[in-house]
């Protein structure tokens, strides 16, 4: 059984859209692309590099895959793993013969949650999910997320694609690692840890 790990740069109000640059994803009229730009420091950079260097396969939603397929094949020096690694794009609209799928090597199309469950049950490295808000919400709905690696930035944006939305099942997570950067970004790793427990405060 392979782990599915969600890696997200997220605001205090849960927005994960277009953290990397102004033109990354302007869908929905989003105007704040590149909102992570002023929060980098040495600790943040080392954390990102550590994530990029881990052996992994990559599970991406269609929109994120489109953006990445246009960018990463031309920037192999920075992240060779994303080009050489196995990539799985979840889409109900694309076809296996689509030029976008055949044009970026080691890419495979998945169409249903059952396909994702089959992938999770196969042998291989852990599966990383970047961006892909709708896909993340689908994974959370089907309880397929084993770990959340979040970079929680000290700002709110109000609008934009969210990490969590209606349909997320109740689930408990355990904090296993955490750091706070000099710019106030919380680097936190949460592992799935069972059911939600309730009770009276102070009881």
C-alpha cells in the first residue's frame, strides 16, 4: 500500500491557488498569483528542496497537470524528478491519446476514484499531490489522504481555490513535524490518525 501525500502552500483561510506566480492560474478572476513570493527564507527553501528530492510518483488534477506540462519539461535542471518520475493525471474529460498526455513522458490517465485506489494499492514510491484543489477534495472525500504536508502562510485572500471544501469526511490527523520560519510560515506535517473523537470540555 502506497502513501498518498498532499503537499500544499496554503493561506490562513485555506486558499491554495497560484502560489508561484501572477500568471500561474488566473481562473475565476484570481488576482493574487504569486502570494508566496515574500515569505521565502533559508528554512523554507531547504524544506522545499527536501520535498522535491524525495523519490515519488505524482498525482495531479487536470488543471495543475496542464500548467506543469507546459513548464517543467523546459526546467529539468531545477526539478529533474518531476520529468523522470511517473505522473498520473486525474481527469474525466481527457483521453489516453490526448497530446497533452502523450507529450509529457511517463504520464498516465486516471478517470475514477477506483483507478486511484488501484494505484494506491500498487507497489512503488509514495504518491505526491501538488496543487489540484478539486482532486485533493475528492481524495479527502474518499479518505485516501495519508499525510498532509502544509506550508501555512500568514495571510488571507478571501477568494480562490481552497484546500478543504464541503464533502471532506470527518477525520483526525496527528502533527508529526513542525517548524516556524523567520517569515512566520508554519511548516507542518500531519498524518492520518483515525476517527474524530468528541467529548465535553473539562470532563
